C-alpha cells in the first residue's frame, strides 16, 4: 500500500478485516477443510478430489467441493454440469447441487468452455476469497478444495484465507518423475504450516478385466516409498480403471456407478482413514 494516503490505507485495512471476518464466519460452519494438491499435472488430482467428495457424500456426510483451479477448472466437466450457472439468493452465491454435494468453480462463471482466464495473482486471490466468503456453503462436514498443480498463488491464497485448514491430501502417480514434484508439494505444506494428511498413489496398476493379470503401467509403490521417506502418511493406492476415465469424460459419478469396483473401494477406504469419526453435526468440535 505504499504511496496510498494514510486515510485510504486505513480504509483498505478495515475492508480486509471485514472480508476476513466474513471468511471466518462461513468457514466456521465447516467441520473439516481439506486441500487436494499435487506437485505435477496429469496425475488425476481433480478426479481424485471429485471422487473423495462423492465417497464422503455416500457415507452420509454433508460435503462441499470447491474448485480453485482458475486456469483449468475440471470439476464442472467431471460432474457433468459444465453448462450450469450459479444464482444469487439473499446476497450470497448459491453453489451447484449435484450427486449429493455442493460445488463451486470459476468454470460456472465463464461464458463458454473454451474461454481462457488470463489473470495475475491478485485477481486469482480475490475470486478465491469470494468463493469462501460469498458462497452459501451452509453447514458442512467437509469442504474438499481442488487446487491446481504446483505450489503457486491458488493453494497459497487458500492457506492464507482459511486459517485453520485441517490439511492437504497429496496426489501422485507411482513413477519417479511425478514423485519428485510431489516432494515439493510436501515441502510447500511444511513451509506454510499446513499439515499433510497423507499421500494417495493414483493410477496404481491396471488389472485386466478378462484375465486378471496386473500391469504396472506407471511403476509401482513410488508414492508409498516417498511417503515413508518424507515421514507422512500413505493413504492408499487407486488402481487404474478405464471406467474412471469414461465417467470423467461423461460427467457421471464413478463411485456411485461402480461402487463395487476396486477403485471405488479404494476411495472409500481412504475416506474412512481421513474421516474415521462418526458423522456429526457440522461445526462440531
């Protein structure tokens, strides 16, 4: 705020304080806040975030899913509601309701799917703040926050705005190239005092549906070894399932359609590890 007259500086500080108070009020009604992070793109992070939220909803929890990937929002497509548009009620943005969860994304605000969001850091931070303070999330057991790859403006803004986030779920694939970048995501969490809830190994082997033979397309066990070396929990492995890809492309909830699949069972197991306590009223300690 250098160069700003003292009176204007006071007004800016007061405005920032009011906005943070509004964020605290909204987030105070959310029992758990999880960030889903990855150090590298292409590891299926958004698919994991969506299916974690769906698995929580299937267990009876009240769940919100916030997509803070400003440049490449995937949640609307993955949930099959990319043409949806939010409404405003009593001065608050009403999140989209689909498959038992409430969700919000910049994708709902773009004129068309090919539109590019060409924003610098401050604009991205402002829209994330708006999603936290102006969306009527209501009482939630868990808010799952899907962040873009890397350790840039978006996850940093979330950590600064949500002062008591429960922690981060880190997603990787088994191969060393992805694991190297995931180590950086863990270092980021430690730098900003964000607990690491654990690491998920996605696309962990393909089991042929015809012969039952397993093929480790991207290697095997890299995430578990890295988690042990970095002294963070290993939450589990999600096997590669072509139906998971198809569900994402068609916007049909995988864990609901294929609840008996090994991948859906893996998601359910991870959710139980992350949220082992019985469902309780949102906002409970």
